[in-house]
C-alpha cells in the first residue's frame, strides 16, 4: 500500500468509527458522521474543535518504515481535528518537521499553535524563525510562551530585551494572530503570568487527580474572568509515568502513576469528557496510533461531557 492509499484508508476508518459511536437506541446510525463540536477560543472571535492533536507522543518521533507521524496527522485532519499543537522542544524539532509535511499542502485547513521556550527578544525571534522553517509555513495562528515555572522573573518579560516585545512584534507583522502562555509545573506562577499580562489563551493541565486540582482552583477562575481561550493538556494523567514504568498506553485505558507510583486507572474517553465538562475551550491529546484517533473522535462526537456530580465521582475514584 502506498502512502496516499494508507492516508485515505486511515481517514475513512476514523470517520467510520466516529459514525459507529453514534448508533442510536434503535441500533440505527446516522447517514453521515457528525462534525467534531467546536467552541469559541475565548474572545478571539475564532472557534476551534474541542479535540486538538498534541505534538508530543507519536508526533515527536522520526518516521520509520512502518509508521510515519505525518500520516497520523493527515488522518486526524481528515477526521476534523483541525487544530495542531507543537513546540520546538518536542523531539528537538521533529514534531514540527512531521507537521510540516502536512502543512506544506494543507496549511489553510489548520489552526496552528506553536511555542517558544525563550524569554529574550532575540532568542524568541530566532526560535520562531526556526519553527516556521520546520513547519514549512510563514505564519502561525497562536504563539505561546512555553512552560511557566516558579522561578520566572516576570519583570524581564516586558523589558526592552524581553520575550513580550518579540511577541508583539511578531503579531504586528502578522507572523502570528494570537498570543498565549502555557504551564503545568506551578499554578501560582501561571496565575501570576495571566494577571500581569494580557494573553489571548492559556494552556495548562486539568484532569481529575488531586495533584492537578490547584490549576482548577487558582488558574481557571482568572482565565475565565479575562475571557481567555482555555486549553487543557495532560488530560490523560500528566506525564509519561505509565510508559516509563513499562505499561504502554492501551487503546481503552490511560494508566496513572501518582502518589509514589501507585497506579490509578480510568477510561480515556471519561478523562476527555471530564475536562470538556469544565468551562474550557478544548483538550489537547497526544495520540500514538490511528486507534487512538478513532477512539478520541468518537468520544467527542458521542456522549456529552461529564456534569459536576460525574466529575466529582471521577475525582474520588482517582484520589
């Protein structure tokens, strides 16, 4: 099977799976797959799908003879996942190179989000230039300051040689449409960042575990007050503990390793429905197979997000 045939069959399988997930009580499926739901990205005036393809997991690896990450991205895009998320640190640029193979011919179909780990003016400009080359495009939709930590010196961000000056320049030159910030290490520091500066979006961690609860309690209210586009990451648990411990991710379960490596389990679909039950825009999910794409598309096109009692029950289960 050549690559074109592979992508065509993969996309068909993803869409067929989504349609099958919507079989009604009488056992009859709809005539066509429903589109992935969309939500407003804060006050940007843009709507995006509630499911985003993450740039880590499979996307950060170089292609092999048996699997090419670009084919996964092609199939995801054909299934309606029109938002791609990446960063130069994912696979030392390999995630961007993989996405670039898709964007070279389908840039108009994609809402493209990238990041910069630099905190300086010159470093940010160099970082974005290199990312654009790897992504094979001349523009981004969203550019984010990557990875806020407790050690941030926010006073330097807005100085003459700081990252914000570079971001504003890139926005003025239409290299990017929107600006955002990301973080998952320290909720208080991330909250301070969005209190100090006016970003369009925030990308942070939400899931049912107690470890991530401070981000709901400290960050989410401020982001909502500022009408930001709110994006969830680490939906499946907050790291690669299950992989490192020799428990590869299964198609039906996400395995948790919290509380000194004590395992906790929940269905992956329930975890996506948990975060989409929060007042957020979308969930970024890393996917490492076409089976994961099919399952995740079926989830967001199927049962509704969890309501508050259901979310509380899941929090108790994973505590």
